[in-house]
């Protein structure tokens, strides 16, 4: 009789669970794994991301086997996370779908600025991924004022696309010791510029490409400057962490409407 009652209780408990939905593994806060995943809508509650990769040859993808650079891995992650993505720019590169970029080989900060003055108001991105300044360091171009040139570029981005969130990358490690010394100087100036812009309440996150996650010397091509495929994969991971931080800060907002631009660039 006791066994019969225990069996009946078990059946009733199972029926109760079925009435309220399937019984699922619980997270530490008591939410089911499925309900947690179902709520994932992408960054910014699923706002479409109109992303402009902005910079020089590394942004273009030079040195990667498919010329996609970091962009494909990063775009795939964002899409899987729940966001529609449209990469924008006037210099497409790579075998990936949606391969638009604003990466210009051999360009310095000022030259990239000139290009951005035309492309940013044209596309009105709500995310700009910035990796720029390597050529200033390679050419040893007026390094004491490199930070001022970078600040001028960044301020122009916010003026021409006020809803933009900027993910600002420090420069990668370089195999040439003299260039690496200038890279360190540039990165120090970059961080001061970023501090000032963040104090002015700009939507900006700095990501460190020389952190443990970033490309190492062995990830560079024989030129000692551009990453290979593994280095670009690491860049994508670092940019991904920056985007996650921007989401934690509630930075993402819908881009301004631009005629002819879809939410999904695929």
C-alpha cells in the first residue's frame, strides 16, 4: 500500500511539472537553462548592429589566407548571439558574406580620418571597430602628436554618427624592436585619449590587443606586423570581449535610418 501511494505521489508530481512546462536543469539563481537561453536576444536586446571596421591593412585583412581578417569570426559570433549584422564600408575585402570594411592598406591615422569623413556620415554606423596607427609607428610619423591625431579622428566619428559605440583597439605587438617601442608609446597616448573621451560620457570601450588574449609575436606574418589566421582569430576574440563590455554598459542603440541599408548585410 505504501509503495502504491509513493508511486501515485510521483505521478502527480510529474503531472504538475508537465502542466507548468518541462522540468529542466536549474541555474544557481533558480532559472531553467532553456529559459535563460531563450531570453538571449543579442547585445542591446537584439538591436541590429551596423558595424564599420575602421583602420588600415589589418582592418582590411591583409595577411589572412582569405582576406577576412578578424571580421568573419567576429560577425559569426554576433549573428549566433542573436544580433542582425550589417558590416559597412567602402573597401570590401575577403571571401566572407557581408565583407564590407573601411580598411585601407598603408594608411596613417590622418589618412583614415579623411576616409572616415566621407564614409561615416554615409553609413551612420552604430558600432565602429577602430584599429589604426600602426603605419604611423612604422613610418615614425610625428609620434609625440599621434594621440592628438587619434583624438581628432574619434571626435569626428561621434560628430558624424552620434549613436556610435566605438570599440578602440590598442595596436598589436610588432617584431621590429624600434617599431614596438613606438607602438608602446602610441598605446599609452591612446589610453589617455580614451580616458578623456570616457570622462566626456562617450560610448567607448578600449580593448588591449597586447593582453594575454591578443596576438603574440608567433601569430604574425613574416613582415612582423600583420597577423596570420590565428592572430586574426585572437583579434576577433578581443573585439568580442569589448562588445560584451559595451553591452554591460548599455551602450548599444539603434542606428539612424539610411535609405538602402538593410539590418542584415548577408
